[in-house]
């Protein structure tokens, strides 16, 4: 006789989906805001004689950092829900700020590493990374990360619907 498998944890599944969707929304925002800033400021996102690798590595790093922050926040909320199912969950503004700073720094450092690999000069890579810290594009990456991580935490922490999932008017109690 085999043991029946436990029912899937709806809250954990929903938390992961919310975190992944928040990461995708952040990626779209980074691309859109970088394009708008480039048009408004009449500047290239990556100025100078750098390859396309540098321009790709920086936003990919920022998106990865935000994805990890959202997934980690979702994991912590799932663990808190399992420990105390009825306790209210509050999103952490501090964690959102850390996520924003990490996305900002991560994008700048990743760009510096890409320039270092591309040029072979550590000083050139360090100079590029330092220059990126003050870039409006990298700053926008960090600023956009804060509300993304915070809203992801808010959505994950929101209570489940009382009475189960939403139903169409013609569905009965069994969901058919």
C-alpha cells in the first residue's frame, strides 16, 4: 500500500508564480524605461566603443538580482505561513530597498566585469563600473527594483480568497 501524496501547497505555488511574474514585469520595465530615457536624454545606454555584451550583461544582472529577491521573499513568506498560518504577513520595505541597491550595484559591477573581459584592462573595467554608478540607466534599474520587490511581497502576503478560488456563475460547489 502506498501513501497518498500530500496535496500541493497552493500558497507556495502562488508565491512562486507571483515572484516570476514580478520578475518578468521588472524586465519589461527596465527595457521600456531604458528606451525612454535614451530618447529623452539623447544618450546611448552604453556609451563608448563597447560590444553589445556590455549592454546585455547589465540589465540581465539587474533582472536576475530582482528575481532572486522576489523568490527569496516568496520563500520566506511561505515558511512564515507554514509556521503560523493565521499570523498576518507584512512586506519588508528594508528588503525592497536592499533589492534596489543590489540591482543598481549588480548592474554596474556586471558592466565593469564585461568591460574588463572585453578590454583586458582591470582599470578600464573599474572606471566603467564607477561611471555606471552615476548613470541614469543604472539608477533607474535600482529605483524600479524597489517597488517591484515591494509589490511582489505585498501580493504574496495578501490573504487567499475566503471560500476558495473564484468561480464562474454556472459552476457548482464541485467546480464543474
